[in-house]
C-alpha cells in the first residue's frame, strides 16, 4: 500500500543515484604524445606500458541481483504496511482523503505528548529501515527502500524546527476543517452519527491549536503577520447565528435518499444542536484568541531567516525542495540575478511614443483657407 505513496520521490532518487565515470585517455592518443619526444621504439614500449596501465584490473564476475531475498523483502513490506497503518490511525483527516474510515469520529490528536509520540515513532521507523539489508533487495525494491528512506529522513529532520508550533496558515488550519465533510461518504445513518461525533470533538481540537500557538509565541516561532491577517475572516465564517447556514452543516443538506424521512430529520436536528452549542462557541473563542492575542504577536517580517533558527531552517527547506548542494544564500543570489532584468524600470509604449514625439521638429500648421461668404438667397416675388 505504501509503494504507491512513496513513488512520488522515485524520479528524483533515480536521478540522484546515477554515477558518472570518466575514462582514461585512449592509448593511441598517449602513443602519439610519447612519439613526439622519443624514438619509435621508445614510443612503442611506452605505448605498451600505457595500455597495460589503462587496462582495468580483472574483477570477479558477478551478476546483479534481480530478485529480492524473500526474508528481506518481507521485512521491507512489513515495515511499509505498519507505517501506513500508523499513519492512517493517527491522522483521521488524511485517512479521509484516501477513503479510509478509521478515526471518523474525531480529529488528529495535537496534544504535545501525542506529537512527541508520533515523532518518536518516525525515528523508530527509520531505524527499522536501516536494519534491513538493502543489498539483498532487487533494484525495484531498492528504489522503494531509497524513496522511503528519503521521506523518513526528511520527516525526522523537520522535528528540529518545531513546525507543529505554527499550526495555522492562511490557507489551512482548523478554520477550514469543514472541508472534510466534502470528502466523507454519507450513505447510512451511522455515517452521519460519526460525523456528528466529529463535530462534537471540535472544541478539544481547537483548544489544542491554541496551546500549540501559545508555545510557538514563547519560542519565537510565529508566521508572518501579513499572511495571518486573512485568517480572522475565515474563522468568522464559522461563527453563525443559524446552524443550518454553518459550513459544517452541508452534508445534511443532501442527505442519503436511503434514510427514512423521520430519521433524516432527527439527524439534522441533532447536528444543528451540536453546531449551536459546541462548534460555534468553540470557534468564537478561537477567533477571539487569534485576533486579540496571537495576531499582534506574529512577526512583521516575511523571511524564514528571521526565525530564531532561520538560517538552518532556510537551508533545510532549500535542500528538501531541490537536489542541490548550493547554500540557501547562493540559491537566493541566483534568483536575484535571474529576475534582475525584469526588475529594471521599463517605460510604457505610450511614454516612449510621447518622448519621440517631443523630440521631433514641430511642423508649421497649414494656412487656413479663406472662408467664403454665402451667396444671398433669392426671394421669388
């Protein structure tokens, strides 16, 4: 199951794994160079020595492995399956994107102990992978191994930068949690009841976000204020007077036709009650904290280097996004050089035409033709 997921990085790893080899000069070319400074006999002897030196040492014939060792391949598959199960079990929102129904009654646990436990599990998964003998795998399985290693190493490195202390973005966060209703399947009364339980768990989910944001402020890890200024309006969209107009109520406006009318009405009323009594008050409190406390403390700069660990974080992001050995500063200078021509002031076509017109010698205006007086009208008597 994880094979399809990790194949996103296969192309990058394939390119990074290729090695380049540079051969020695051809023996004939070496002979010509030697012949210009020595006799023909000396040149021939030198040519023979050159050929002998250029000839690679004999190596024991070995056939590349085309089939994985069964036990090693089984260990790799077991690791992939375990990690997929863990990922779906601990991330209900992500599971919904894949049509997995586990955890459908709640949200990802964002408490600090739960986050620490998931990070420890990521490190353990990397250790399990490193204990698997890669050389006993087929080329295809080695590619799967390398891709998973790349993804897992990046996840472990990210832990140093405490990205979880910035849980809200201008395009994602709990203010957009209602989108999950568009991903879920509603075909029975049980599906709607699970969704109602998920709505009832929103207050805890929002409180966990506030706790993480407070920790982020203490650590000096806050997003740019200019981006966060968009969030209050997004939160306000969840604070409604009529529960039926809440974005979380959308699934109840298109209820499954298999439900009896009385049962559908009862579920809709229960959903409205939860939205009115739990969802709206929780978002109102979240919006109050965000606007009054968090937003004023967000950093006024936009550069990632302005974080306390800015230089290291910027370097990590650069190398995580592109297979390069350049430093983040070198990449930045390259970008500046590329956009420099476009940043030069350019005059508009209208201003250039006006400049050319003003530089020309004005032509004298043509003399006006004399006006003729109209002939008097004849009046018949």
